[in-house]
C-alpha cells in the first residue's frame, strides 16, 4: 500500500519512477496479486493514468484488463475500473483528450500538456483504431462485453455501454458483424432502453445509433424488437418537439432504422406508427422564441416524414404512406405549419420540402393541397402565396428552391393541376382583380432577375410535362408588351428574349421551356418554325465558336432544332424535315451538330441534377438543369442523332414500317377485343354451368331424400299390413272379439264390390286398348318397311313418332290411374278397420251362430275379391311393361330406318355425281371425235356423219320391207 501512496500521494524522498515504469509495476501487481483488494487498487491506479499515458496503458495493460473481466466477475467495483480504463484508451473523443495545462508529479518535473492540434487528434484517432483492432481480434471479447451488459450494477453497465459505443465508432463494420452472430446480442442491447436510469438509457440510444448505421440486417432485428414502440414512447414522455437532446437521439435512431430500409418502412406503416407522428407538428398561434433544440427536433421529425415518402422508395410503398398521412390528418397539420406565422425560416423550408414529397404523385393529396388557402384578407391559395416567394429575389435561395420543388411535386402526374395552372394564363379566365399563378409565372419569366426567369421557366415547363392538350392550349396565350403595339404570343415572346442575348441562366431556362413545350407536339413545332427568325438564330448560335460558358446554350439550341426536325409534320414548305437537315449539313455540319448536342450531357451539373428530383444547388449560379429535363435529354439525344443522319428514303421506309405496324396494332387490338368478348362469354357460360350443376346437385339431393321418404312409407305400410293381419287373426280366433264385426254396414261392402267391378272394367278396357295399340304398331311397322323400300318415309316416320308419344302418354296416365286405385283400396281398408273397431265397441254380443257364419263368409269373399284385384293389378303392370318394351323396340326400329334412309340418300347423291361425271366424259369424247372427223375431212378423206349413217340405215330398212311386200 505504501507503493500506491507514493504513486497517488505526495512526493517521497529519492528519484521518482517514470510513467512507463509505474504502469509496468501496476500491470505486474494486477497479474500477480492474489488479494482482490490489491488487484482492485492496481486497476484503479491504471484508470487514473490511462488518460495521460494512453499509449503505455493500452500496450501493457489491455490483456490484464481483459483477464480481470473474465476472472473477477463477482466484484463489480474492479469490473467498473477495468471497463473505464479500456474506455479511456479506446475512446477518441476530443473532450477526453483535451485537458488544461497540468503538472503531473511522476518524473519530478512539471510537464506542460497543451491542447492537441489537428495532427495530434489524428494520431489519437489512429491510436484508438489500433487498440480497437487489438480488442476485437478475439470475437469472444465482444461477446464477454455483451454478457457484462446484463449486469444491473450501474458501475458495470454504464462503462460497458460507453466502451461498446467507442468500439462501434472506431471499427463499426467488424463489431456489427460480431454482435450480429452473437446469440441474443441485439436483444441484450435493446434491454438498455427499458433501464430506469436515464443515463444508461440515453447512452443506450447512442449505442444503438452506432450499431444500426448502414447495416440493414441489424436494423430489421432492432425494429422487430419493438424499437418503434419504445422510441415513440420515449419521445412522448420527453415532450415531443419541446423535449431535449434525448428526443433528438431517438429521432436519429429512427432515421437510421427507416432510411433506405423498405422492410422497416412497411413495418412502421403497418404498425400504425404514422398516426402517432401527427401530434409532433401541432403548433400554436404564437411561434416566436423557438429554442435551438426545438428547431433541431422538428427538423428531424420532418426528415422522418420525408424518409417514409421519399421518391427513391418503391412507388407502391410511397403511395400507401401518402394515403395514410392524408387519412390521419398529418398532411393537414403540415399545411397548417406552412401557412403559420413566426415559424423559423429553416423549419419553413423543410416543411415545404416535406409537403412536396407527401403530395408528389398522389392525386388526392394534390387536390387537397390545391384547396389550401393562406390566412390572408382576402384568402389566397397556398400555391399563389408560395409562387410569390419563388419569384421574389429578396427571399432566401433555399426557400425559393423549396417552393419550386413543391410546385413541381404538385404538378407531377397531375393533369388536372396542369390544366388549372395553364387556364390562369388563357384570356377567357384572367381576373384583373386577383393575382393568379399564371400571372406570377409570366412575371417571373420576364423579370430582371435571372434566377426568377429560370425558376418560372422550369415551373411552366412542368405544367406542360407529358400533357399534349396543355401544350396546345398554351399556344393561345397572348401578352401585351407595350402600349400601342399588338399583343404577341407567349412562344414568340420567349424566342424574342432568347435572341436578345440575356444571361446564361435565363437563356438556359427559356430553352428548356421551349424544348419541353414543342416536344411531341407537331402543332407547337409548326408555330415555332412559322417565325422566320427562329431557325436562322438557332443555326447561328450552333455554328459559332464560343467560350465554355456558351457551350451549354449551344447544346440546348441544337436540341431545340433537333426536336423541330424529329416532330416536324412537313406542313411548312420552307421548313420540312429534309430542308432542315440540308440546312444543318450546309451551315453547321452533321458531325459538328452532334458534337454540340453532346455538350448537354457532358456538363458537370447535368449528372448532379439527374440524381434526384429535388433541386439542391450550392449557389444560385449553379442552378442550370432540372431533373425532369435531364430525362427528356436522355430520351431525345439518340433519336435526334439518328434523325439528322437519316436520308429521305430511309425516312420513307420508316414511315411505311410505322404505318404497317399501326395496321398490325389495329388488327391485334381487334383480336384482343374479340378475345376479351369471348372470354366474357366463356365466363358467363362457366357461371351458367356452375349454376346448372348446383341445381343438379340440389335435385339429386332432393330425389335422394324423396326416395328415402318413399322407403320409409313402404316400411310403415308393411308394418301396418302385418298389424292388420294379426288383428284379423286374433278376431277370428276369439269369440268375444268376433262380436265386434256385427255392426259392419252392408252399404260399404256393396261400395267395395262396385269399386272392384269398376277396376275390372278398367282393366278390360286397358287390355282392349293394348290390343289396339299392338295392331297399330304392326301396321306402322309394315308401313315403315314399305316406305323404307320406296325411300320416301319422312312424313310416316314423323306420324309414327307422334303415335308412339301418344301411346306413351296413355301408358303413363293408365299407370297413374292404377296407383290411384291402389291408394283408394288402402283407404277403404283403413276405414273398414276403423269402423269394425267402432261397431265392435257398441254391439251387445248376443248374435247367434248363423249370423256369425254369414259374416265370416262375407269377409272371406271380400278378402278373395281383394286378392283377385291384386292379381289383376299385377297383370296390368306386366302388360304395361311389355307395352313399354314394344315402344322401345319401335323407337329403335325407327332409328334404324332413319339411318338406312340417310345411307340411301348418300348413295343416291353419289350415283348422281357419277352420272354427271359420265356425261362430262361423253361430252369430251364427242368433242374429240368431232375434231378428228374434221381433220379427216380436211385431209380429203370421206367421213360419214352419224346423221348420214342413220339416214342410210333407214333407207335400207325401207328397201327390205318393200322386198318382203313384193314376195
């Protein structure tokens, strides 16, 4: 202990050891001491020396300190000293390095240590990086540090957080990789946000900021560890925009998690966290005296909104976030800040940029923004108020750029808004009592301020972007230049100012406006060429050898002339495509023209403007290119070069090819429409099939249910039948029960006999009808056979089919009658049973044996008659079945006859064909014979015609007859 007193206390007698020797002794004591108290004192001494002797402590004591972290886990005090010492030798913060001039009593002399300059700070940074590399050389050291962060003791957890933050600052990528593969590494760090001690929580925020930098995988893990919920809760607890630096740290961490991370952005939107951002932007009427921290916080909050709707995000995700911001009222709140008074200039500028990206490409949001009015008297649209700031040269440059960006975003893919802006320039809609957007743009276009000229030209070009209708409408705009002179068109006035040789920025803006205006608009090209001075001015500008500043103007003039060639409809004889190309070849030269055209893309500011839509320029002089115009140049440069080099024949061929392609496209379009119609029809048929199949299934289920019900009724009928038989048997066996039949009414028995008699008559009638139908079928068969032989049996077949249908209907009706008779019989039996039971109860049981016998005989007769009726019904059903079989055979016979008839008809047609062919052959043969006879006659041969031969034969026959008569 006397050793430490000598080091830490006053000076002892004799020479004092150097700092390196002291550190070496302390390291030996840490390594060799067996007592925990001695090691703790040695580590505390190293901590006190680590800031001044950073190099020596780092090189000699790091391994011993790491060993302490591994072995002395039970003592939080020595762990805290070791972590603080490691933090001092690894950290590169200037505050830790800078100390006032101090005297250190180690070498016996006062050493003056001054504030380090830039070189010493660079050396310190290199030293921290070297020690960090040494520490993370073994990944287990970082894992050990993560384990120590689970300790709740303040003296261990806080220095551990600071040490890990310093490691991430010095070697972020390597440490991120180690933490990423460490089990539960990120989760352990997320627990720091839940620590009740604000110091640890706040330093935990700084740690997570370093951890999430440029590492999408860690960003996702942190987001899914409920980071958004925790951070938003902290922001609310700290007072939102009125909070302190903790709110700023939370916002910086949120920006790290969301920027360029589509997965986290989608998670943030789906978790309804956008709605929780709305209260941040609630401002009061009195906005004076904002603190610097509030300005910083609100600036970061606006950046957070912009991250969610940035143009670099996917269009679908951006549109979804824009919709959510409108629905939850966030856009309305931002517009309130936009129109509020007393808002600091930088916050107002950032708010304008934020509103711009919230409405960009969203029709609903753009329509809402168009309806916002400024709180003035009389109220003016917010767009007009913003344009007044844009064309006012006294406004800050960044604010004017923000207003231009807002106007561009308002018109982006918004044809309705473009039409409203152009309409304010047309003569029929101009209101002399109010200031419109069109008047402000024209005023800025022709003002003395070159920046106002450029901004107004670009804004007006965006009102014409990809909108042919508005390009044609803008040709109607007339401007009054001075008293006593006729008005000139806006197009003419732009070219007049261009030819007057104004500033480069003004000419570049006007040329961009003209190129956007006449692009893909042949009518505007014709109006431009109609002025005889325009083409000579452009050729003169392109052909001159000017300085570096004028090269961009030359390139834009070449682009404008090239558009006049490419979109020329040859309506002006003096300026057709061919004549303009000849003019370029004579006055400029094709190669020179293409070279001047390439000046645009080679300009240093072109690539900067092409990167993102927002116009961001370090100074007003560098504000030359618009983002949308760079797209137009990229699209037109190649086609204009080809158009200038093409000959008239190639153009004609291309026009023919275009016409052919248009025709093909029309044909393809027609076929597509036909296919769509057929698809619709197929869909309808499918729906019909589905409905019919569903109906069929329903019918099948209904039939199944009915069949089951019928089977149940049959079973019930059989059970009742058995019961009736048993009751009849018991009644016949017992004498007491037989007395119940004495009251049976004779009238009902008579009625039963009459019904049975009617059934017999109907059966006989059916038998006679069946015989008649058999005879009719036989006659029909004979007629069919006869007609098939004569091949003229069409009408008879039809009659036969009609007769068969009538016969089938009769059979059906007869079967229904039979079923009705059966049902009536069953009803009668039931009534008999019921009345017999009733009469049995009312009888007195004093009948004699003769009456009983008579009654039994009558009952037996009735039963026999019933059995006979059953037999007759069964025979009748058999006859019906035979009749159906005969009908089926007759139908098959008719089908066979029809097929035979069809075969005969085809044979008849074939025979007619053969006869026609034979007639043609005979005609050809006669023609050949006639020609041969004619040739023989021409050769002098005697040839007898058929008529002569016939006449000769007739004369010979007459002579023979005369001779016979004479004989």
